[in-house]
C-alpha cells in the first residue's frame, strides 16, 4: 500500500520487519500529510495536550484531536495518562514543544522500551501519583496557559484494559512474518499494537500487529509451533522519574 491509500508508484518491496506496510518513500509521503508534520495548520478542530506514562521514568508529552478521546493513548500503549490543556492545533503543538523542553521528556517512547517493563509495573496508585507529579510540574511551566485552556487533573489508567496484571516477562519478539509462517499462542495482554502471547512451548512472545499489514491471514491452533523469526526480548526495569 502506498501513501494515502494509493498504490506505490515504484512497486517497491517492503521488508518483513516493516511495521507500516509501506516502502520508505511512501512512508515519508504518508507522514507529510499527518498532523505531526504541521501541514494542516488551519485545522479547525480542538486539540488536547496529554502526558502519557509507560513505566517508571518513562513519560512523554503529546497532542491528539479532542474528538478522538483517549484513542491515541490506547494506540500508543499508555498505561496511565492525564489531560493537560485544550485549544487550537498550533497552540497545542507549541505547548507540546515547550513542555518537552522544560520537563526534559520526549515526544516519542520506543516500543521496545515499553515492552521491556510491562511485566514489572507498579500498581495503579503509584502510576497515578507519578502522572500527578508530572502534571503539577507542567502546570508550573510559565505562559503556555495563555494560549490553551488548562484541564483539571484526573489520572486515567489502562492497566486493566490492557490485561497487564500478572503478565510474565517477554521471552521474545516476533521479528517479521514469512510466507507460510505461524504465530500462535494464548492471548495474555494487548497494549497498543502489541499482543503478548503464551506460546505452546511456554514462551511469552510479543507480536507487533503493525507487522500484519499486507499479509493474508488464516487461523491456526493456539498450541501450534511458532515458525516465524523471533528475537530475544530486552527485559528491564526503569528507574524513577524524579
């Protein structure tokens, strides 16, 4: 698939490890038309700035259209989050950048880092406190409130939605799909694009469902042998944020 739903003009091949189902050039063109690229500066919709928590010391700031609700946070696999402010697109984008610099937090967290700590997260109460601490720091950053309407603090938690309680540490991550390959297992958790599966041989494997783009799928028994390439998973615990 090319950019914006059009066929790829180059007919380029896509790597088995691609998570976008597009060649490099089509992926670049697709991003040009995204909100993240600031090409729709006259977008009339209301946007919200959020603070997303993925693990201790693993936080990002971002924006999403208010009409989407928490969908963006679910897509990213945010375990906990809070809203910070709401307003026009460019005001939200400026606030995102101001807070990213002031709080030394990124606008992206790699999925590999998120996967590495999901099995060892603190409870919802601790998660909520970390989000609240960051919210208070963000509110203390001067002047962004002049262009956005501040949103009162409330912590939201997706731990139960994702099914993270009792999740074992991952043994491996599916590296890519192959013709006739099999990925099978019992679903343990689903966070963002990641499915955590208990394979028939006892391993806990992570499948990034973005790898499925463009593949024709057929069902397989849950206890079938996994025959696609699997990489050893990085496992660790993050330090505290403050």
